[in-house]
């Protein structure tokens, strides 16, 4: 399939939804809405919305309103990036090839912009009237096995011995949980349950782990210009990463195995899973 065309189309749909759902830059108070939109429309791969679309289409074809679900995933992801970049956390000056939110709007407004995107995501989901989607996103974003829990362990793990157990725990939560939720939420919205949902959940877990492995490799191998963010920060901050624990080549092999497992997990869906497989391929073979 033409994955580039698929991604371009779903990105356009997602961004139209985001533009509709997020207050305009002229809506009072204008400062917060400018800060929210600055990071939200700074580019990015929109992988989480794409996974949401692909999973829903594997189950039910076109699902009206799915773009709203996809948009909430991008809101949560963007909020996490704004906060990650703050001086109290990763202290980064560059994101998606341009100055980070707090460098443009100040730390206070960046904190509030992240808070606002987080809050808006749940407002949007609440209006859809599907409590299961709210629970999925909240759990994936939260402290027990979710994104925030993974971020806490990542911070507390800096400078500590890089063990495989801690590495796995950090990244299944910090990165993997929201990617897995992206797949599950698309599937749930389309009516998936039982073995279908289990298969897509398994795919999401393997894709989530593969994504982080490749991210860690790229931080070692690529330049800041190529990545659109500061390269080499993992080593500088003594982060627990896959290359630090396993080495570069074994990490590449691990990403390849996760890709194979992701493909196998969705084999039962036949051609309907082609977008999911193509996204997994793209995640593992990307260069930035």
C-alpha cells in the first residue's frame, strides 16, 4: 500500500479536527491559545492519530467521528512534549526543528499550555459519550503503567545502573502506553472486543516498544538537525536506554523482532491490516 498517501490523508483529517477543536489564536485569553497552537501545529509525524485511524479501519472501515478520538491523542502527546522540554525535566531548547514552547512563551505559559491540551483532550472525549475511551486515555497517560509513571522512573533512573528490567518498565509506560492506547482507542471506537481487541493490543505493545528502541538508537546516531530536537541528550543525562543496556546492534535486532511480532499480531485481519503493518515498518526503519 501507499503508506505516504495514507499518512498524508489522515494527518490532514487530524489537523482539521485539531483546528476545529482548539480555540483560535484570537480567542481570549489569546496568549494561552497561541502557546497551545504553536506546539500542536509544529509538524510531527502524527503517528498516534495514524494508528488510531488504522486500527478503526481494520475493524469497521470508515467510522464517522474517529478524527475527534485521533485528535485527543495528539493533544496528550503534545502536552507531554511541552512539559518534557521544560527546564525542570529535560531542559531542551529545540523541538520539531524550532524553539521549544517555553523558549518562546516562557515557562509559566508553557506549563499552562500543556495543562490546557491535557484538559481539552478529556473534554472532547467526554462529549463523545464513550466512557471506555476516557478510561483508556487516562490510564495510558497516568502513573500506574502509564506515561507519567514512566517519566517519573526515567527521571529517577538518571545516573543509576542501566538494568534491563528498569529499562523495560520505563519505556513500556513512558512511550509504549500511549502508542498502545492509540491502537486500542481506534479499535474500541469501531466496536472491537474480545480476540480482535486483544490482537490489536498486542500489536500496539510491540509497536510501542519498537518505537522507543529506534528512538534511542537515533539519539545516538543522528544529528540534532536530522532529528529536529537535541541529539545525544540521553547519554549526556545518563538516561537508561536500549543502546546503553544492550548496545547498538543488539538494539537494532530487538527492534526487528518487535516488528515481526507486530505483523504477526494483526495477521488475522488480512488486507485490512496493511496500514498497521506499513506504519510498523515505517516506525522501525525511520531515520529521524
